[in-house]
């Protein structure tokens, strides 16, 4: 079962010359997939049966703890992006999605990120079901700022105080909670001064509906303006080995203001994990329109993945784990929120906290994977226009 079979596996294992116990070697990448099962082993030549309890294989990782903003809540450096649980990367199976959320809590992966726009509210409802009866164990983040239009799969930005107030009430109902730990403005509304948007969000804090505020995909100058109205605990944007835009002005502003940085898509929308060899995505998969994952760009970026695979092999970890370890090693104010619909991938991501990258490792990764080698933009021009770069 540990290796995906429906029946127990009998593994012939030699005794070592100095021990009466069988010798067992398991690839690090397989350990997470073996985490929830007992394994029955048969040692040769004595045909003795040995049972290794599942607790031996439990994905017990000492989480790297970090604080959101100045004096905010503490959470693991690697959290969980919940967007993919509502079909953004193709169909999601609800039972496995709920099981993945359950497993996250078992592991200690209790920094969860959702948004009202994901699945048109379905994502918050799903997270709310998983939270029932155990709210206090989760650092819960959600977002507002998008409004679905009548057109299929189109949403407009609305950062008005009126919308922010009503969106928060709707999120509280869907999540089934009294307060949201971290409430983001999902995108800057160019028609509404950021001071007005954050002012409305600060009112939610004063009313006890929200504990901390965040912004998503905004520039350093916008962050500074917002922080004059109310402390901003976190800024969220895409950041990974193939998206390094925040380095520089945004990171500097975060350091100065005591704002944490939350990296979404830290494994490059799954591409950097090395499992995608062809640009073949389901009709409902957001990635089919990502410029980096189509045409010649896809083939060029495969070479980047191969280098990551080689570096990961040297560190005895998986490519996804290397990508995540790189992100959280950049500074201690950075969190990563990889998304997954599967428990085995969740466990693999969680183990990235065990990967230790030395200064020499980090320097070599940047040398072997220069930003100039990345082919294509991270969004289409239409979507990129919604990212604040003022």
C-alpha cells in the first residue's frame, strides 16, 4: 500500500552482518508516500515477518516557524494554497481535497490561503467544512477584491469600501468563522485610492471581523502608502525560481515595514516539480494559457527543470522540495504556500523544510538557473495588466 498497491508488499531483505534486523533503504522521495501505512517485511533467509509501524514513516518534520508581520500570528514557513482544490488546475475530487486538508492539520501545515473568487465561493465553503470544530488550529487567510461578471469566467476588480465590507461578511458566512486571521485585498483597484481600500479593511479589524491585513500583487510604493493607514502584515505575490520580480524594491519595503512576504506558486504552478513533460492541460486548467507553458517557451523552460532535477539529486531531495527550500531560504520574513490536491504531494512539499541549503548552494543555484534563462511572461498581457507595477 505504501507504494500504491492494493495488497501488502513482501520485500525480501538481507540481514546485515552485525545485526539481526533487516536492512531497509528507502528513497527520500518515497518516504512521504509511505507515511500512512504499516509495511510488512520478510527477511531472508529466515522468512521472519517484521512489521514497521506507521509511526516510523510518519511525515514528522520540525516546522520552520515564522511570524506574520510585526507581532502577528505564528505559522509554518510552508503553508497550503487552497486555490487548486476548486478546479483551477483542472477537475478536483472533493473527497481527496478534504482528505488533503485533514492531512495538512495532522502534519502541522496550518497556514491556509483561500479567496472568495476561487471557485466562485466554493473554495471558502470547502475550507469552512474542513475547519469545522477545529478553527483555533488554523491561521486562516482569505481575500477580497474580485467580483464575478455575467460573462463566463470573467471577474472585475472592485476595491471600494462598500464591496470590501460586503465581501468580508460573505466570506465569514462561507467559512463559518467569526473572524479572519489575514484578510487581503486581492488586487489594487486603479479607480479607488489604496488609502480608501485599506481604510475600510482597517475598520474590519476594529470591529473584530479581521485580525491582520494583507495586500496581493502590489508594488512597493503602494505597500508604503497602505502601511501609513494601517500595518500590513503580509504582501502576497508570485515568487519562485522562475519568478523573481519581488526581489529588490518589494523585498526592501517588506523589510523596512515589518511586512511578511507570502509566495504563491513557489513551485512554478507545478512545472518546477518536473512531472509535466508536455503542454497538455485540461480545458478548465488555468495553466493552458500561461505563456511560459505553451509553445517554444515550454520547451525552453524544460531545460530549466532538468537543471533543477540535477541539483535536487545532489541534495537528495525532489525537484519540488528544492524549489520550495530555495524560496524559504531567501529570508526569514518569507512564507511559501504551494497548492496541491493530493496528500502525497502535500507531504512531499512539507518535507522541503528538511532540505538545508548552504550559502554556497544558493549561490550555485542562482548561477546555474539565471533569471535570464526563463522563457515567457508569467501571465497573459490581459492578466498582467491587473498587477500593480506603479
